[in-house]
C-alpha cells in the first residue's frame, strides 16, 4: 500500500537524453570496480554487449508478468500513465503471449569478481544487494565514481517491458539468478493494491530471494566463469546503437 506510483520513474528518466552512451558508461564503470584480484595487472576486464533473441518460454514468469502488465493498464484508466502502459501492453501481447522470439540485450563481463554477496542476502554493503535488492542506495563510498545509486537504472531505459534479469557466478563459487521489474501501481486478482517494483526469484515471507542452485536456473542463464550477465528484455535497437556506445567508451575510458 501507499502512494500511487506512475510510469515516469525518476531514475530511468535521468538516462533518456543519452541512453546508449549512458548505458556503456555505467556498465563499464561498474565492471572496472569489480575487477578480479586474481588476474594479472596486464589482463583487462572484458565486457561484451550482444543482441540476442530468446523464446518466450525462456523468460521466467512470462505469464505472470503479462497478466500484471494487463492489470497495470486496468488500474490507470486515462492520462499519461494509461497511454504509456498501453505501449508496454502492446509489446507484452506481441512477445509474452505468443510463441515467438523476443529481442534481448545481453551484457556479460569477465575477469571480474561477479556480484559478491549473492550468498549474504542481508549484507547491505554487498554488490548484489546494491544492484538487485535496493533502490536509491549505493554501496560505494562518497566521492567514488557512480556513488549516487542511480546507475542501475540505465538498463531500464531499453526494456520495453521494464524487466531486467541478472545472473552471476562469483569467484568464490557462489551463483545467483534473479529478475527485476519496474511498472506502476496496480491491483492484483484479489483486489489488493500492489507496489510498482517486483523481483523474480524464490518467494519467502515479505521477500523474494535469488535462485542460488544451478539446477533451478534455466540453462540459458547459467554461467561457467566468474562474472555477471545482465539481460535487458525487450531491447529494440537504433540502427547506430553500436556506434553510439563505441563513442561513449572512447569519451569516458580513453585518454
């Protein structure tokens, strides 16, 4: 319960003017911070951006997500929130309710620690907690690059169904998989008002935990090397998206 929350999430809005450059900057900044201490000084961290396609059945919770998007449209009867949610619903109807391929931007990093803390779910200073389990917070010290806790929203600029999936394998051999969705206030089937943010994973009392057993993680999301994969679901690219991201890398990470 609480105040009704509409579509215009402030954190996402910060990256609307330069989405591709912002995405490249925020991702690489985080990857550099997660550099493994087990590699030599001459070895670089590696970040791979790739546009892939997934079947509807590969998207965890697809049925529940599409039903929730419908409920969001029903809750907001008119105005800006209604019109924007109708766009999300149209995309959901096309990809989540039909057997087709949905475009996904997969971002993978290597030679990194992975999202440490996935096995310490109450550790508020961990990388996992900061990225997946919290909003408007950061585990970085004041003055550090990207220390305002908003960079995590850059990925949501690109998902037509406001959903991002995270899969990590830490260098101390812990794994975790979880999804996060940002929509609007809605009412569930029982008529109870629900907040606009949700996580996919293992439900427990008042929380949803990451899936941490490999056998329970869909094969398409499993990693075999330390690092993290981020899946931006419903990625519709501009024709020059690679060029925009390349220019961002040159601007922010080269002398």
